[in-house]
């Protein structure tokens, strides 16, 4: 069974090693590349209001590093923010925050819906402020939901997300194996990744029907299902509740047993 690991390069290693150790062939094909945005007046204004935030939501390890680099350009210190409630989208982000001395909480389900169900967000009073350390285009659903509940959002757009230039070359080098496979598995952890994949295989639409797609969270399942219906395809979709490599391996093994 061939597995396409689409996680960004700096976050792919643990899953790849777990799968390869279990005898699964893995192709590392990152569908997102993160590039820090330059310092701007908008970012400076967000940092100036950060003292007012009750909660700071951080969506990735990259957001931690870039956000802390921006903080160093202001008069604020990390110590002044330690009393805030920090929310990390997943374990890797929480570990990265801990490297800066910041304690955080993580949702059981590593999605926007999972974070919104946390008591620190679910029980916020109207007029409260939540800061988002995120990438361009990310977490729109979560921010809009909070705004609809009269929560003020501080929108830190810290980096851009784009399809890595090397993605097409990687796909082309493995295209013969994919075309010969009756079934392969791939991970989709964000809508941006999915849209990039559709663009990448635009000239190879038959590849979609060979896929067993592992999707993070119910909302992203809806997005992938819409594509399935649009093109009248029948690929299996497996919903993931987290990105734990051991859990993903279990699903891969189930697919191997029931191809």
C-alpha cells in the first residue's frame, strides 16, 4: 500500500517514520509551504492590542515561531502574556509553545470545531477578545463563529500558505507507481491542502478514484465529499479525529486488510 504524506515538510517526519517502520511505502509530498509575512502596520496594531485578549489561539508550530519573532519587535514580553489562556490546535503546537515557557490547552479533536468546544472559548462572554496566530486563509470558520457570538477577534496573519514548487516534480516522479496502483492512501489535513491537490492532479483526474482519503475533521469531510459528488466519483473517505501517527497507522492497516 502506498501512502502519500501531504503534511508540511517540518511536520511530516513522525508520521512517515511510523508508517515506514510498519512496512508501509510512503511518498512525502507536502501540499503546503509556509512563508512568513513581512512586518506591517496591521501586525503592529494587533500586537498593540494583545494585552486585551482573554484567549490566544495558535494554529501551528510555525505560527508559534513567527508569532514569537513578531513579539520580540514590540514592547511586550512573553512573561506579560503567560497569564493569558493559550489554545494550541494540536500536540505539536503545544510542545512548541512550551519551548517558550507557555502552557496551553489542546482540543481532543484537532479541528476548529474541537477548539470551539473548549470551555475557555465556549463560555466566553460577549465583548471578550480572542487573538488568532494563524496563516493566510486559515481558521475562517472558527473566527466567523466567534464574531457571530459578539467576540472580538484579533487577526494575526503571520504567514502565507502556498503549494511548494517541488510538489509537481515529486508527483511526476511517483506517477507511474500511482497509475499502476489499484488503491493508495493519502492524508488531507486542511481545505487548502485539498484544493492544492486538486490543482496538482488536474491533468490526471483518474488518480482521484484510486485514492482512499484520510481527512481531518467532519467539516473537511464535507468539502472532500462535495468534490466526490461533483465529479461522480466513489473514493473512500476516512474521517480522522487527530493526526496521531499511531492512529493513522491503524486506519492504514484496516485499508490493507480490506482493500
